[in-house]
C-alpha cells in the first residue's frame, strides 16, 4: 500500500512538473499576457490589466478591447475608454458571452462623464433595450443632468 501511494505521488509530481515546464517554456509571452490580463481584470487590478492587455495583438485576441476599455473607465480615462469600448461595440464583442450590454452601458457612462449627453442617452437607451440592469438608473442620472443644464 505504501508503495502504491509513492507511485501515485511520483506520477502526480511528474504531471505538475510537466505542466510547469510547458507553461514556462512552451507558452508564448502573448498568451501569458492575455491570460494574466484577464486574471488581473477579474481581480479588479486595472493597472495590471492595462499593462498586460495593451501588449497583446488585438487582431489575434480581439476581445481584449473590452477589459481594456472597462479598465480605462475605472481609472477615469474616458477618452481611452471610449476608444476601446467603441471598437468592442462595433465588433459585437461580448454578445455571445453576455456582456455586450455592459459595453453599451459603459459607453453611455463615459459619454456622460465627458459631457456629451446626446451620445450618452443613445448608448444608455440601447443598453436598456439590451437588458442592462444599471441603464435605467443611469438614464435617471442623465435626465437630471439634462434638466440642470437646461435651466
């Protein structure tokens, strides 16, 4: 029995060793940056997200523009957020995965922050049609801003 446990541990150790070697030596940097960038985004580490994903080929990994845009938005860099989120919106990124309405809503928020209330309203209404749960509240904020600017 002791011998069987030793053999199982040896096989498990070899497996772990092979996985580590494969990841470190046979995975290209771009794949590592892609994975690390998404991991950073999911952990709300927006500076790291931008560090990793801005080094990834956007033709090979077109979906990176969404977390890049979200990260810029979190850092209040609305110009870069709009730039990346617009690419994501135009390419329909997130439709299959179910976060396209977040991209649309985020564009509305960014335009609101930049003072372009017309474009903000367009994207927030689109997000509401797409079922974004936050767009209704954001539209109320936008209406309040429009009423204040009309006085």
